[in-house]
């Protein structure tokens, strides 16, 4: 009877003192208060509540900019690049202008420089939009549209004109009609290549890229053979045309190149949502209800127009598109092409315009921007690879 009376008393003591330590068979000892608090926290989690520490965490979403920090970073970069673009444009128009800004002669000189500024903006749009879209549909962030042989075809056309018709032909090849002919040849070659390789039963983007590399290498070899037979004076004139330079452009090209550039960029921008899906791969794109082959041909058509316009305007510039696309992926940090395209376009103008300003006004190289772009682009590529281990 005594043992039976002591048992309820012992239980009441534990209820009065919640911090009392209880003996648990098996040798473990724990506090009743801790057990009770653990039960409460577990019940809170079961009821859908979050622990106090989790409630203070950063809220995320499944959108293109998942956190407030990423959105703030994106718009900060857009503002910074916009200000830098405006400063570069002003520098190109006003730097080393002998007339004061209040004098009418200042605006006459600035108007002469405006053509180069328009060419820089147009080439930046072509390279940025074309490279980002091309890397998306090929699921590869290392290659650029130049792998399809646009630069090699341009070099072959210019070299053939010099080889068969002499220096006078290379000079006369700067009119509007030769420019349109070059555009038609480049776009026609690319469309024939795409239509042939992507329309068969065993269509493959990898096969298309490999054949593009072979065609580009073959055209480059033929052009190199013809260059070997030229005289030194002819080779000097040809080299000036084959080097990527703003001075290669002509204001007579603009009535044709500007509408083509705007329409192709607008077409790619309107395809941004489809490009987001195509980045998932061919199988996932088909499962989600998109016609993968049709969308691929449409995107490659726009890319062909942009690259043909860029190469025909200023000559080969292989590294610009890759550099701009790589930096756009790093700064935007999003999958959404509606945000990638503006970032890439601003970066393209800053890189190309800055390189032109430095080469023209500091080194007096008359706009040979390929040198500084390839040096800076190679350094940025190595920096990203060594720091992150990926693109």
C-alpha cells in the first residue's frame, strides 16, 4: 500500500517541477521541458508552421530572378551599363572635337562621327542577339555562329575579288550592290545548310555544326592559297579589308542593314519564351508541345541574317559575340532570354564602343578593334574558367 501511495506523489512532483530529470529505461536521461518543447516544435512543423529561424530566411520564387537580391543586382547592372553606354557615345562624338559645343561646327563634326556610332550599335546588337540565341539552340556556351563559316565565306569573297580582278575590284566592292550580294550569299548558304541537314530523318544539330566547320575550313584554305599568289601591295590592301574594323563600314550600307538588324533582333526577342523552353533540350521541348525543328530553323534564320549583316559591315570579329554572351550570362544570372538579350546588347555596345574609343583616340589605330577585344576577351574567359570552373 505504501508503494502504491508513493507512486502518485512522485508523478505530482514531476508535474510541479517541469525541469525535473526523469529516468528512462536504457540509461538515457533528458529534461521533461526539452521533451515538451520538442513536441511543440514537432507539432508546429506537422501543422505547417516553420521554425523561427526559417521564417527569417530569404524568400525565393521560381521566376527568372528568384530573389530580391538577384533582381536588384540585375537592374543595377542594367543602369550601370546604360550610363557607361551613354558616356562612351558622348566620348565618341565629342572627344578631340576642336569646336566648342556651342558652335555649329561642333555638331557638323559630331554628325560625321555619328555613322561610326550607329555601326557600333548595330554590330553590338547583331553579335549579342545572334550569339546568345545560337548558343541556346545548340546547348553549348563555347561555340559561336562563326563556326558556320560566315567569316570564312567573307574572306573567300574578298580574296577571290582581289585574285581574279585586282585592286580595282576590291575597291569597287564597297558599293550597296556588292553588299547585298554578300548578304544573299551568306544567308543563302546558311539556309541551304540548315534545310539540308535538319530536314532529313536523321537530322542533328551536331552534324550541322561539324559540316559547318568543314566548309569554313575548306573556304579558309582556298582563300589562303589565293592570298599566297598576290603581290605584296595587293596583299596589304586585302589585309586591311579582312581585319575587323569599324572603318570598313560605309554609310551607304545602312538603309539595308538597319532594317534587317532591327527585324531579326525583334524576331529573336519575340521568341524569348520559346528559347527558354528550347534551352531544356530537344526531347523536353517536344514533350512540352513545341515544334522543335520549326523553331530551330526560325531561330537559325534570324541568326544567319544578323551574322551576315555584322560580317559584311565591318569584317570578321570572331571573339566579340562569345565575350558578350559569356559576360551576359555572368551578370544577368538568369535563364530568361527577355532579360539576357538587353544585358548582352548593352555589354556589346560597351565592349565594342570602348574598344573603338581606346584604339582610335589613344593608340590612333583608326578603329581596329579586334586587337583589344581578343586580348580582353581571352583574359575574361580564362578568369571565369579559373574562378568558377564553368561558363
